[in-house]
């Protein structure tokens, strides 16, 4: 397991956004921990056309904190 810090994709509202939130993504936001093999889509409007696949510990300047469910 990896620790996910503020500013990283796993805690961003856009991580996994194209297919909606699921239990796995909610757990990452709540625990700040993620399996090192998780890869999901970035739904940030500036990146959407690129169909980026990112890990929870990736990051960019478009970070927006996800709301904990």
C-alpha cells in the first residue's frame, strides 16, 4: 500500500471521474492509502481528451480535493 498525500491524484475529484465514484475510490479518499497497482482515468476537463491513465500518487497542477463520502 502507498500513502496518498494532498495534491496527488488519488485525493483529487477528477481521479476516476469518467466512470463515477466507486467504493475503491471512496476508500482511497477516506484512508489516504492505495494499492500500488491501481490505475484509473483522469477526468480533468483540460486532460479529458487525452484519456490519461494515472496512479493515485500521480499529480498535476489541476488538483481539486475530492469530498470524502
